[in-house]
C-alpha cells in the first residue's frame, strides 16, 4: 500500500502537467511569455520574501510585466 501512493502521486502530477501544457497551445507568444514571467516571478518573490503573500503577488506582477516585454 505504501509503495502505490508515491506511484499514484507521480502519475497524477504527470497527468496534471500534460493537461496544463495542453492549455497553453492556443496562446500566442506574448500571452505565453506573460504567463511564464508571472509564474517565475511569483516563485522568486515567494523565495526572496520568505513566503510572504505580498512578495509572491508582487513578484508575479513584476514577472508578468517583464515577461510581456516591449514587442507585444
């Protein structure tokens, strides 16, 4: 029973990643860059501010703006 739990969790994580990646297929380059920038910025903001909510949100906003860039 204990060995099946990590296997199921890994399978579930792989399935979730595949579904999420499929959702980005219809996004254009600018939208995809914005989403990636927001995700990376949110993680960076969380790490740098010791998991502060304000730091996470601020990092996500800054990352999204930087990810969007000039060319969009």
